[in-house]
């Protein structure tokens, strides 16, 4: 989520089953800022707590392979053509 006039940004993570929400203040909507915040979160959570992450198709998630490899987590991308359920 990007702030008004592109100032500031936050990343929201929603756990699919419990609907628990984690909000990370990334300050910028860049691939570097997203990687740093997601890496920091995954580095302090127990291994295996998150089994997969589904990203939207924004270019800020271009470092998805680095996250997947470093934290041994499956990554997916949203299918924008799929109907809402």
C-alpha cells in the first residue's frame, strides 16, 4: 500500500487460514525496501512458520528468488485473470 502522493509505503501480509494480518512499514515501494523488511521478518520467525508467500505482480517483488532461496519458502504470484471467490 502506497501513501498519498507516493510518500511512504506499507506491506501487508495476510495468513490465509487464520486471517491474521502483519503490517510492515517499508517506507518505500522499492524491491530493496520490500526485500529488507521481508527478510528481517522471516529471519526472526521460527523456520517453517510460513510455508509459502503469494505476491501480487508488482515489480517491488522482483527479489522474490532471493527470499525463496534464503528462507527456503515457496513463492507464488497472484493470477490476475482468476475470478474472485
